[in-house]
């Protein structure tokens, strides 16, 4: 009986897979004789998605008819897109064997980042995003420490012809740079902080902060997703490094640095 049940299960699984395969290659429409298959239309609203694929196919046919495939810029773009898809597909296939984050890892991340979860806040801030050399950051921090309003820092930057943009926004902790959070979690309304950024500095004045904690159970799915994404990123970096070490790479032109 167990053998029969197993055979029935395998048969049903095979039938389901065969049905799915047949559905994927089933033509949904024909555009000037070119068939559009179900596998090309992947969206919750199938009818709307199909219409978009039809529109794209019409444009593709006109582009091919106009000989745009032979245009060097278009050919280069097509090749670049193809290579990008292949590279991503390889990484996704290789990363599929990675293990999921454990409960212990999820719990540890929750405990190590109270500003994101147990002590999470929603911040209303004013920000000056300034282009500044690294040696100017400490001077900017000293100036900000003396200022009572962000406009004083803005005037100081203007006097030195520094480029900056000013914005006011409201964001929860998880949408802010992770490096900002430890200090921002301690800030009180009116206080100003300066953070180094890849392009210069971010000068932030806290207007208001509202407590909005997330419990461990509520945050577990988000943490698992974040840790899995970080694990895939680390894997991709390690894999590229491994491939580089085993490859023969020759630079045939001198690039300006």
C-alpha cells in the first residue's frame, strides 16, 4: 500500500509539473504571426500584462523592420542586457543552495539593533546634504555643535561656496542609513548631528521623533529577509572574487584615474 501511495504521489506530481509546463508554452496571443506564450506574461493582472506584452511586441517588430538591431549602440545595449541577465541568473542559481537564517541569528540581530526594533522611532528631520571633502567633516561637526538652528550651518556652507541641498522629511528608522541610527536614537528635538557620506556629509536636525517599537515576532520576517539578502550579497562578492582569482585578466589600455 505504501508503494502504491508513493507511486500515486509521484504520478500526481508529474501530472502537475506537466500541466504547468504545458501552460507555460501555451500561446495566449499572436501578433502579426508571432506567438506570445504564457511564460512571457507574469503578473497578477494577466489581461493587463498581456496587453503590455502585445504593445511591446508591436514596437519590437517595428524596430526590427527598421533595421535597428544593426545599429551599433542598440546592438551594444542588447548584448549588455543579455550579459546582465546571464550574470544575475548564475548568481541566483548558485545562491539558491545557501541556508536560511536560523532563529538564533534572527533573534541576535533583533537584540543587537534596538534602534531598528525594540526602540524604533519615526523621525521628522531637516537635512543638509553637502558635497564636502573628507578633511572638512570635522570642521563642519565643530560648526554644527555651536549652531542652534540648521540655517546657521547652511549660512556657513554658503560662505564657503559649498554645494548642498536642503530637505525636510519623515522616515521610520529602517529607511535611514544604518550608520546614522545609534546617534539619532539618542538625539532630542532641536539637536544637530553631522554624518559622513560617500559624497560628503549629511547634516541633520531632529524636529520630532515618535516611538514606534516592533516586537520580536512582528520583526522576525523582516529580519529573516534582510539577513538572507545580506547573505546573498556576501556570497556574490565572494564568488566574483573567487572567479577573478582564477581568471586571466589583461588590461590592454591605460585608463585615466
